[in-house]
C-alpha cells in the first residue's frame, strides 16, 4: 500500500517561493497569508495546503510523515520576505532566538528587508555559533548599525569563516559610507578613558 499524498493540482508546489506566496495571496488574501506565515514561524499548524504553498514540494515529505524539524518555521519566516504586515514584526524578532540556525538566519534576512530596528539583537548574533547567522546579522547591521557598532563588526574581520569576514568588511564599509565616516573621524568619536 502506497502512503503518498497527492496534492491538489492547483497547488503550485513546484514554483519558486515568491510565485507560490503570490499564489497563496491570490487564493487566501494577504492578511491570511501573513497570519499563516506567522503561525508556521511559531511552530503552529497553518493547514496542509498552506504548508505546501510555503514549503513547496519539500513540504510533501513532512505531510507524508517525515520529521518536521525546523522546516515549517523556516518556511514561515521565508514567506515573510515576500508578504508583510507589521503584525509579523514581533515574531520575526523572537525568531532571532530560535534554536535552529536556519530560522535565525532567515529572520535576520527579514529584519534587513523589512527595516526592523533591532541593532542590539543583531550585535548579539554576530557571535552566533553558525557562520551563516553571523553573516546575515552583519548584513543587517550594515543597513542599520551606527559608528558605535563598528568595533563589534571589526572583530568579525578575524572570524574563522571567510564569508563572515567578507560580510564584516562590507558592513563596516557600508556604515562608514552611510554615515560619511573615515577612520580618523571614528577614532575621534571613541570615548576617552
């Protein structure tokens, strides 16, 4: 006996994520898609069909009995790259503390895209155990960090991971450019002892 789930043919499970989310918005409406994305991010049930919209063909495995692990949470966060409502913001911020590095990384990407002002949390993530999370935090800091964050970012210039070092250099340079800083002006803004 075969235990394979056959999804409704109208579900666009083989399309790229942005197209699946647009299709979900057309089917459910934007507010429902935002709410369902948040539900997934919070490890709640958003329904089988929505799971397929958010996770695509990969979601079939979960519906057929594979362990969910962190995938639905990741898909919920990723969907919020494509659809957004301010009601999702606090859940993205909480997601920065998720036990899964993939969810933390995706939430940092959403923070960057949506301009959520959470500099202290991003600074903390620059020391995350996983390099992809550190890189995502540094990219977000490039957009919203201040001169006060440059020293923290520069520590990552000596990171063991090449991509983190690259992200740190880009973040430092972006902040300097955005704030019109030079190395000389940075040293004059440091507090004296």
